[in-house]
């Protein structure tokens, strides 16, 4: 890739499947007579299409800030997209694994050329032009972000 490769993600040692496996909804005693009127509880796992292929990363810089992914946000990544062709992922925000680290960028067509680039969402970070002979490992596609508000 042309430009400097910044490793802007820290992998969190947890998969969505691990959360789902440890989620235990135990009840004891008798059900309340009002239970028939109660809504189903929010199930965070219903947000994941592929819990067994979903990982979490912490964003470690502001290179994707203008795309709504800020430093310290938790990025939700589905690795089942890693086998797709680049042309099928155009416009997607991807996690790329290279040089022993991870970075997140949007996949775009380089303007005026017939090549692909990985685009930052902050003016101080470089875009990476993908060369034809480059080995690029797509770890997965960003499918969500968890934010903490101050």
C-alpha cells in the first residue's frame, strides 16, 4: 500500500459468540400473572448476524472520526465478509490486517484510476492505494460501533 500503514485498532479478546454462550437467563419461582403483558427483553445478540464470526476492536486514533468512528469507540467486525471479492465490498468500511496490526478504512475506487484505495475519514491520515501485486488481508467488515458518551 502506498503511504504509511497506521495500526489504529486494538483487538479485544472477546467474540460475540462468547458473550452469547455466557448469557444465561435464569428464572426461579413462579411467573408473574402480569408476564403475559410484558415485552420481550432487549437481546443484544439479535444485532449480530454471525455471532461466531463477530469480533470487537477498540479504535486507537481519530483516523475515521468523520465517518462516526472515534478514538476509544468499540468497532464491531463481522469476519464472514473476509472471503468476498473487493468489488463486492466497495463502499464498505473494512478492517485490514497487515504488518502484525489492524487498521480500519473505507474501500473506494481511486478517482481517475481503475484501482482501489483504502480511505481514511480524517484529513491528517493518508489513504492507501492498493497495488496490483499487493497481498492484502481483509479481516472483516465493520458492521457496527459502540460509543460511550461523556
